[in-house]
C-alpha cells in the first residue's frame, strides 16, 4: 500500500517549478491495474492497455524531440529564459500566498516519504499514523499548487511564455508545430481510453458483485 501511495505523490507534487509544466504537457492518469477473474471484458482491457502503452511511448518520443527544440530555442532567444524566470518567480510567490510550505517542511515530507518506502521494520500502527499524516500534508500542498496554477496572473504569464516559446520553436524547426499538435491529440485519446478502461472495470466489478450475491442466496 505504501508503494502505491508514494508513487502517486512523488511525481511533481514536491516540486515548485511551473515553467517546465507549461512547456512539457504531463501525461495524466495512472496505468490501470488488470482486474481479477477472467471474462470477455479482460481481452478488451488488455488490448486497450496495449494501446495506451504505445501512446505513452510515442508521447515520450514527442516530448524528447520537443525538449531538444525547446533547449535550442532558449539558447538562441534570451527573452524566453527571462520570461521563464519571471513566471517561476511569480508562481513561487503565489504558492507562498496560498500556504505552500518552505524548504524545511518539504525536507520533512521527503523524510516521511523515505520512511514509508524503506521502513520495513515499522509497526503497522506507526505506518498507518505516518501514512495518514503524510496524505494530509500532501493534500495541503496539492491545494496550494492548484490555487497558484489557477491564479489569473500566473495563467496570463504562462500563456505569454507558451506563445513566445511556440513561435521561437517553430522558427528553429518546422516540425515543432506538428509535434505539438500530435501531442495534444494523443493526450485527448489517452484520457478517453483511460475513462473507458475505468468504466469497463466498474462494470466488471458490479457483475462480480451481483454474481457473488446470487450464489449467496442459493
């Protein structure tokens, strides 16, 4: 359980940089776990999971290509670097306004995270207590980040940077705009497939529950 928890919170939650999140669009959603019990829906899930995996691989390829173009664009356009610094400074300011903790608290949370990951000899009671505390603190961080990202000033700065960056990248490499378009399309398809997976799994669980209830009545 603790590994599932830490996997959910390690990806970006304790980081405060914002410009990278604007530049490289994250892949939303987690990989779905295969369901127990074989039935007709399982092959659909496997096929869907395979499709998602291919999309993730392609997304990674696109991100790597875009990152190279972006790096070159920044090198040739000092204005981009300045705008990125301005955005990060504004974002950090808004984080503090919305209750994001300082370095000492972040260090404490990383230590808690390490204990949950590596504390094999920890008692179950202590693990549960630490997990509850960790989840509570992480929730506070997430709320502060969400509020900071949704701030009108931050959004305006982010859009300005995104527009300048896109223009500079297209001047460096004609392929940039096509890669960005494909990236957005892939993200939409992945979100749709993930929603479909979740719906199928919920339907399977409901069928299994009904089947179990029917056997119980017999």
